[in-house]
């Protein structure tokens, strides 16, 4: 019990035994790759958020370490992202001038509050909320984000100048218009980097293909002439570590930022879990979503004291981390520590890292994020899954990422409710051709005979407010056979009954009793009977109307049937009929 509590308080103790010389080597190599990738991204995202460029690097140093230690995913990399950067800018720009000291202070307060909300949701065990995000939504969102990542790298791959902040379609339009302006030097560096990464992975799978490819791309760019022939580089980074600063927690600031902080907290958690689950689908890791909430909440709460703005899981860096061969969360810690060292000691060398080389690597990462076999399976599974897949994918390309996930969740819930609101209801009859006279759906064997006084149906689904209308319509259809006064419900498939379902069953019971018949149940689960018991309806219907087995129910109901009708009946479908 004590060990379990210790692992709960310090979740990194659960994966720490996995760490050995082999995993440390793999994680270190993945960490080097991740540290190199995040340098230009951190600067770009900070500028999108309205923060000074160095704050993007700060956000890539502290949150990844905290999330790795207290989160659940083995491959998730937290840090600055495009979506949160945009939301941060829109949230604070109405109160302060971007890149000003006031803007930075508000951003740190926003980070603290968002982290506190995420931490509270995790401690309250609200991680089950993300169970409403279906696999189709995650796969489509991942594929759409991968396409976006690749699309946004095209200007760096072709060496074409396009304005920042363009939509997916505008980027494609801009590429099409300016494709003739392609810088062949830039394009060559990107393609050499991309294909060298593919070749190294194919023929030297144990080698760090992405890292070696970027080094080769940098060498080729330098040999070609670098900046002189239009090959842009990341540029020299400022050398400083995140300074400690206490966020403004005054009531006025907190209340002003509360609604925006909640939106950022939810968006960050949804994106984080979507990424973690998409990678876990490939690694078969069992995630603890509540722990993931706690990890992200702590990452932002702690990060706010070290000059970090809101962070969450990054599709790009998590994908790079996974594809680079990371084995444990140590890769995220290595990436953050190496980034600190890079900023402190080798910042001048980043000036030689060509942006086209990184563009080529990110094209490969984007392709690897698309799970083609799973997408094919989802497409073949059902029309509703296909619809959710297509809607989410298109939304990811055309809307802001946070809204794309909301759209996918909304439509997956709509289709789910549509299915559950129309539970399958089958008319059953005993089959004399089977040894035990098993009950069979009349759709499968329409030639089977029914009892003229007893209707037997099977309900496959819960009786809740959304399904009551459909079941009520079926009961009304049964009224077209008034001679069948008795109704037996084979209730093995009913998992849950709510108040609306209770009222429906009592109304049907009263209706049949008024006609001289009754309502009976066979195989209704105890959990489904709980509401019937609590409301007193089970007592009204009668304890003797609930049976464990179909045979037991038939034997009792047979005693209530009109024997005069039975004597003239030629169906004789029950074993009890032979006694007449």
C-alpha cells in the first residue's frame, strides 16, 4: 500500500526501472535531435504568442522536465505550440502591448492559472472526460496536423518567401503561384537531408538517422555557400537560462484571465492527450490520463515561476522524439538539459543550422505521424466512423486546431447518441430445431411461430432518456396485436435504466394490466434494476415479475395464459404446451 502511494506521488518511479545503458543511449540521441529541433520552433512560437523570442526557449526547458517526471506518456514532449501561442496572443493582447514587460507578466499569470486548472482536473479524476474523444477523432486530428506541419514547411523546402500566419489553402495557393521561384540550393539541402534520413533508417537502423541527416544537410549547405545562395539558418541564440519570477496572483489579474485560462487549460489537455494516445496506439503503452492531466498541470504551474508561457504536448517534437528512437521519458529530460547547454555554450553554432534541413526532417516526421493502416481500418469499419474521420480531418486543415478537435468530438458524440438512441429490438421465438429450443430472432428465421398470447422481445441497449422515444414507438407498434396481452422482455442487453426508462416501463406495465395482461423481465442485470428499486417501481411491478432465466419466466407466465385459447392453439411452441 505504501509503495503504491509512493508511485502515485512520484510516478517517475514506475518507469525508472526501465532505464539502463541501452535506453539512456537511445534517449540521449533522441534528446539531441529534440533539442536541435526546438530551437527555431521555440523562437517562432514565442513571436506568435507576442512574447520575446527567448521565452519560447524557456518554455521548452522547464515544462518538458516536469511533465516527463509527473506525466504518464513515455514519449510526450511538452513545450510551446502553435495553437496555444495563438490563444495566448489573443488572450493578452487586449490588455497589454505584445513583447512588453506587462504582456510578459500577464502571460506568466495566465500560465499559472491554466496549470492550476489542469492540476485540479487531474486531482479530481476528470481524465475520463477525454474518453469522449474517439479513436477516429485522434487519428484524423493527427493526420490533419501532420499535413499542416508538412504544408507549413514547404516554403522552407522550396526557398519561397510567404507571409506568416497563412491558412492551409493559402499556403498551397502561395506555393502554386511562386513555385517557379524555387531556390534550387535550398531545395537540394532539404531533399538531401530528407533522403539521407530515409537511407540511414533503411540501411543503418541503429544509427540516429535524423541527427546525422541534419548534420549532413548543414555540411552541404555550408559547402554550397550558405546565406550567400539564399540558404537561411536558424541564427545565433541569446545565452541565458530561465530566470525565477513569481507570477502576479492578485485577484484582479486572476479574475481578468480566468475565462482565457480555462480555455487554454482545456485546449492544452485535449491536445496533449490526443498526442499521447496517438503515440501510445503505436507503442501499446497503457496511459493514465488523470496522471497526464496532473503532469501537464504541474508543468505549467512550475513553469510559470521560471518565465514560461503555457505549454502542452507538441505534435512535432513528440513525433520527432518517438521517431528518433526514444525509449523512456528521459529523452524529454535530456532534450531540455541539452537545450540549456546549447543556449549557454554553443549558441553561436546554431547559426550554421540550415532551416531547409529542418524542413526536410519535419516532412519525414509528418509522414510518420500518419497511421495509414489504422486509417484504412477506420474507413472500413462503418459510415459513421468514416464521417467523423473526414469531418475532423477537413476541420483540422481549415479551422484553428482547438476548434478542429471540438468539431470532431461534437460529431462523434452526435453519431454515438444516434446509435445509442435507437437500441436494437428483436422479436424472439423458440426454435424447435435446436436441442434446447433456443430463442431466435424472427428476422433470422421468419418461419418460426409465436405464442398468440405472449410477445417476447429482446432489447439490446440501455433505456435512457435518449432511447425512450424509439422504444416507446416499438411498444406502440406492438399494440397492433392486442390479443398478445403479455410481454416478456429478454433484458440481458440492458446495461442501464434512467428515470425516463423507469417511467416508460411502468407506463407499459399499467397499459398491459388494463388489457388483462402483464409485463415480465428475464435476465435484467442488478445494476440496471437499481433505479427500479430506488424509485419503488420494481415493487409496483412485482418482485415475481423478474426472472433470472428465460425458461423460468416462460414457465411462470404460462400459468397466467388463457387456457381456453391455449387448447385451440396450434402453435404449441413452449414445452409447457405439451401438458395441455
